C-alpha cells in the first residue's frame, strides 16, 4: 500500500464493539498504520474514571474520518450508536466497514444508506483494506482541512471568539477557496466553520482598511515634507549654484531608507552590541578549549545559551519497522559529522527574539505573535523561515561568529544524542517527556510550554521532541535518495518549502520521534513553529 499522501497523516478514529470485534479493530489499526494513516481507538486514549463522552467527543472532533466497524454487537451498543450520532453532529466523514454480517433491518438507518467496505466476503484482509484506504484518500486534503478548521473554530468559540484566534492574510483566502471547493454531502461545512471563516474575512478586511488608512497618512505626511523641502529649495535659490545643489542633495539623501538604517545601526544597534555582547564573545582560544557538553553564552542577557555537540557518525532516518514511520524517513543512510558544533540549549524564546526586535533588526509586525499564551521563556512562534534567517544574521552581526540554522542532519544527530531508538528516551512514547497532542501535561494539545520543562536528551538539549516544530536550513525532499552524507544542508529540491523537525504541542505522538520530518512553506507563520540555532566552532 502507498503512503496516505504528503503532509500530515490522515487521523482515523475507529468505532467498534469490544465484545466481538476488538481483535479485528487492532488488525485494522495495524493495516492503516502501514498504509500511512494515523488510526486510533478509544481504549488507547481514555483513562480509568475519565468522562468517556467528553473524551470520545474530543477524539471524534480531532479525527478526519470515523470508521465504524459493523458487527452484531456494535449495532446494539449504546456507545457505538452515540459515536455515530456524534460523528454526524460534528459533520465528520463516516465510513462503515462490515466485519460480521448484520441483517439490513438490524442496521441503523444512518449506516444503511452509506456504502460499506466488506471484510466479511471471504476475500481475505488485504483487498478490502486497500478499498478502505482508497476511500480514505478521496478528497484527502479537503478532509484534513475540514478537521483543522473545525478545531480552530471550536477553540475560537470556546474562548469567547477573540480576534487574535482568527485567520489572517493568505490563510483567509485559502479558507474561502476551501469552502468553494466543498461538495454536497458529508462531511458538510458546519455553521461554526462558516462563522469562523466569515469573522476572519471581516476582521482581515477591517485590518487591511486600517493599514490602507495608515499608508495614506504616511503618504500625505511624505508629500507635506516634500512640499516643505521644495519651499526650502526655492528660498535657497538665491545662493550660489554649488551651495544650493549641495543642500538639495543633502535633503534628498536624508530621505533614503539606507540612511535611516545607518542611523538606526549607529544609534541603536552598535550601542546595544557594546553593552550586551562585546565583553562576552568567546576568543579563539576559549573556543578551541571547549569540550563536549560545555555550555557558553555570548551575551549578558537575552540570547541563546549554547551546548557543544561532539563530532560523530549516525544512521539518519528510521528503520522500516519503526512504529509510526513515514516513507519520507528513508532510506536510512550513514551521516558523518566531522567537527564539533554548538546547538542552542533551548528553542529561541520570545525574550531572545524581542531583544533583536527592540533595536529594529528582527521584524515586529507580521510575526512573533504569542497567540495570547505569554512571552518571556516560551519558544517564539508565528515566525517563518526568513524570520529565523533574520535572527541568526543578527547574532552573526552581534558576535562576529558563525551562527546559523542547523542542517536537517545536524538536527537529527543532536536530537538522537547517540541513541538509535524512536525517541531519545526509548521506542515507546513516554507522555511525561514531551509536550504533544496526547502527552499528559497541562499544556498538551492546548498551547506551548515554557522551554526546559521536560528532561533534556543525553547531549543536554531540551525540547528536541514536541513543544514547537523547529525550522532547519534544508530544502524539502520527499525522501533521502541523494541526500548529503556529511551533515551539510540539502540545498536542492523544493526550496519554497523548508524542513521542520521535532513535532509540536498540537501534533500526535508519532511526530516527536527523532526521525520524523515535515516540509512547510518557507513563508508560513503559525502557532506550531519556532526554531533553534546552531553555531560553527573554530577548528
């Protein structure tokens, strides 16, 4: 079976009766995982004593499709009936599969009118599984967007419909295109989704109107200044031609953006560098004396603390039998990291980012919105790949050292920290080791956590699994065929998309695996993605 499609895996909730189809449901999970989907069952996700209706409702809401296993016990089960009703109420796609034959008159009307995939016809398991996979792939991207916008709409409504949670910019146009691409029949676009998209469009229109008004005010002010300058030039007309030309030239020169940048650099950036960086930058001798695991920080405050990572070799990617593996994680290949390098101990925080923005280097507008969750020691979010490049360029200017984004190979080498298991703590998810969608902590599935709240990996690096996706330098490639073997960034491929690694608070437990990789548009800003920095060390 082929992969379910590029991008995030399709999330499939399997509804079944434990009395007569538990073993079949497990077999179905294994088959769908092999096919590149992300299936899950209620018993995987409901703790003892938990309100099952609330939890199941949440699981169904987070799924892209609900597969209902039809069996004699399932059609009689009140819980299974509730799950079908909840699926329909939330306008989720519902696909029934026949495990054991049930007479038509015993099958609920809501299921009878749907097309079944039959596993009870004696054709074995593989053929109907392929039919089910094919049905799941129909309108794959549209279905995934249905789930995403549904979750965003519910969060927006639950928090009192704040404007900060609405879509902005290109996301509004993309959502309108998604509505236009919808087809009659389930899953239908819900009233909540329409209200969310309409409110986003209205807020975006209002914002753009304000921006146009501000631009008009700036244009008017510039015209006023130009008139004043022309008046001054006329008053100076009686002076000697050379003096007059010089004055006009000076007036024109001081209106150029280059001069404004130069003034900012001399009045703000250079004094800040003298105060905060100059006395803390490592000398060449200090740098050469660094050993594995040594920490260092090249500023007085509000810049990343770095950890020395040793040279070494590792197998990049995942073995074919790793649970949750995607085809883009192969083929496994040996990578040699010839020289030690440094990696930031934590993701870049809002405090780090604001230090750069405060002197006019990193952008204030259009990015680095904290989504209302707080700043300080939380990882910076809503930054695109170019924003991350602006930040590492700022560190290079401040220190004279080679700060940069990590290559994808360096990132995985640093994340694994000498381990070969799926996660740097083992092969099974330990929900207390990371902030992810189903991890057991106060931030799980809700928002970012402050950096450093979980155990570090063996290299002493924090949050290399979960919390926020991390931009790296590499262009996106769909597999590792032709990938560099020396740790350099992969500079060819789809360079409008860049690789992000590490999973996030919003994504499922398979994503924080050390080998998991994803390609995102380089101009995308979202509340899942931040970055950490690397630094080349003096040989």
